[in-house]
C-alpha cells in the first residue's frame, strides 16, 4: 500500500467515526443505502459509540502509518 492510500483510508475512517459519534442521522441514511452488505440496525442503534471509537482508532492507525511512510520512518 502506498503512503497516500494509507492517509486516505485513515481520513475516511476518521470521518466515519465522527459521523457515528456526532451525526447518527447521516449514518442512518448511509445505513439505508448499504444495509444488506455492511450494517445492521441493531449495531447502529445499540453500539454507535463503540463503532465510533473503533473507526477513530483505525483512522489514527492508518494516519500514523501513512505519515511514517511519507517521512521514511518505516
């Protein structure tokens, strides 16, 4: 994976995590679109804080890996 791809994935997960925490209505609309493949209503309603924190942590991991690869540290 390239460094820019890792940074891009990190930003996507960061925005998804913030969406789960602060804009659940936006996530509910996305959920209606991809319900059969990725999401479940029970997870959205009951576990939104858990998923939000998970996506924020994954975004930090990808952002760090991308940053480190861009600077030649890894």
